């Protein structure tokens, strides 16, 4: 639990009708990890010692005592318990992590590596003698692997030209894992010694999985036209257990995206999801939706704002420009530091292509959140002739002030992606939209949370002030009870309505709908 989106999470134990604070309340950040197999202790990580780094704490919930098992040197998370201790995943960057085995006796790196490697969803097998995980160690894509703790050996069990993402192990030893196939989740079950078997599930994105004590698998799955619902899975099918309310909407009123690819300026094929409106014909008033991250991916899961825009007559194009995840190690690094302008160029090339192909009307809108908000501002500045309007949600106006003011526990990790203040200042200045604000012509709506610890609200305030002082059309919505994004329904309704009306006015050039 945090306060107003500040992400200074407290850990609270609900027991016997009362709440006991286990950690937090002092301004520190505390990430819940895992319960011990016996259920008497909780492992969590916290930056209470040093705001820049996280340590592994183990609290005895019965005694109320806590001890530190590992002093970290970056952000880290408790992944799983084994017979030998707790496995901690420590980040050098968003794409490079180390697995640490920590106990009262000390800590050791489990799988040393000199080159970049990502480890995620590390899960102990029922015996506690080994670990299942998704990793791209020495590979282009993440696969399913097993690490033998005694032999200190890693064996890959499943690999393809797509990434393994989620991994969960049942008490009986069955492994469930998902594969991200061009954004869509594919679900597999693996019995040790056999080949993985694919289970049919609806087309969408699996965002969580859990095994019951009696060996049944539940998944949380979102589709483009339905919010996340719970499904119970067996080897043949997935049965939907929950039906999230759609507030009177029917699935056929919503847009199912069509995937396609276009060639960017250098011949690179860039994947896109296209959401077409239910009525009308091309060329459509068009919005480009840019995902955040940038180490992230536009995927076919439920996005209420995208669906709202499509329902109101816009075509929405959601590209996975270079630098996105889901397409391999090489692709995700194609926007690093000085190469960032090429990713911005990908967005421009999509807009130009859509107009030339007769899909989109000239002068598009562009919207994005977090890094996507940065992309909005950068595209408005570097390619001003292409845009009718932009909506920046919790976005970065200056890479320099962002890196100076973001949470100190995040700075080093983000510098691996954007460049460092010490070594890459010239590049950061060159790529900062705030330094090119004179070129911005399109009207802009800025939405931000005042308590944002990742992209401080000063990023929003400075771009708004710079545009106002130049007589540009700019509007701002600053939410006092939000952080990096909008978590409260009332704030989402207000922000999404404002975004819709703004884009209708400046892209459609029509009166706002009710």
C-alpha cells in the first residue's frame, strides 16, 4: 500500500481482523516478496538503509522480528525460497539481472555472466533442489530453463523465436509457462521429461497465473475487448470463471486489433496493432498510441482509452517501434542512447505511411504515457508538420531533468537505456523535447500525477509553462492524489473524457461528444 501514488509501499499483515505494519511508514519503499514454505516468515526487499539500493529482509510474522539477509547494490526483488535460502533478482538494468542466493550464512551469485542476461519468474521446484526460470542467457530470446542448485548447471527446456514470459510450478512439479507470440500469449504445460503441451486459450494476454494446492491452474487473461478475467485451465481448454462488468458495452461494439507490419526509413519491419472504428470508412481520423517503457510492448489486451477512441470514430495505431520488447535482444537495443531518434523516426514513418496508403487523414493525433509521453513530445517537436494534436500522460519533457530528479533508486537503471548525465549529456540535451519547444505547433494536453516518483510532475509543469509563454495551445490536468499513472476510477474518467474531447476538437475538428 502506498499514499497517493508515491510508490513508497508499506507492508501490512491482516490477521485476526486487525492490521499490523511489517515495514514502511518511514518513507522507505518495500516490495513484498514471498512467504516461506512453512508460512511463518515473509521475505521482502526495502531501501530503508539507503534510498538508492534495496536489501533483503526476512520477518518472522509470529515473533514480529526482522533480520537482513542480503545488502543489495541496486533494485532487487525476492523471487523464491529454496532449501539453501532465498533467491533474489537484482537489476543492473531493465534487461540485465543477477540471481543471488541469500541466507543467514551469506550470499552468492548463482549464475555468473559477463554479457547481458535477463532472468525472470524464478520458481523453485517442489523438492527445493532446483529452479525453473525464463532467461535469455546467451540467446536472442528468453526460453524456459532449469537450474540445478547442487550441480550449478543450467539446462534449457524450451526455446523458440519468441519470448517465454510467465513461469509457475505446481506442488506436483508441473510447470505452466506462457510464450509471447507477436504480443499474444500462448500457454504451455510441461511435465519433467516430456515435451511441453500447448493449451488453447482465448486470444489475448495472460498477466498472471497461480496453481491451487490440489494442482489446478488459474490464469488471469485480458483480451482486446474484455478486461482481465479468471480462467481455470486443464490440458484441453480454459474455462472462464469470472465475468468483469462491461458497463453496458457489448463485445461487438469494441474493436479487435488487426496486426500488420510496415517498413521504416531503413527497411526495418515494425509491428503494429490497428484498431478500426465500428463505422465509417478510410481515410479515418487517426491516433497513434505509443507504449511506455521503452522496454515494453503494445499488446492485444484491454485498453479502455484505446477502445473509447475507436468507438468514437478514430482509428488507433499502436506500433512496437525499435526498442520494444517481444522481438528479441537485438531489437530491444536498437533505440539505446544516441539511437533513440531512430525510434522516433519509426513513429513518423508510420504516420506518413498511413496517410500515403489512404488509411489515415492528414494531420494525426498522438498519445502516450510515461516514455510514450516523451515520444509524444519528441514527435511534436521533431516532426511538427505531421500532427494535429498530442496528449502527453506522465511523460518526460527533458531527459536531463528527468534523470536528475527521478527516484535515486531508479537513476542508474534508467541511464543504461537513455545515457548517463556524466558521459552522454550532449545526446540527452539533443533528444530532449523541451530544448526544441519552439518547433512545437500542435495543441497539447498534458496529464500528470503530482506524486509521481518516476517522472516528477516538474516534467509536466515545465513543458506547459514553456508552451504557454510562446502562445501555444496547451492544457494541463494535474491530479493531486495520483502518481505515475491514474489508479482511481474517477480520475481515469475525467482524464479519458478530457483526452477524447481534446482529440475530437483538434484531430476530428468537431464538437466534443457527450
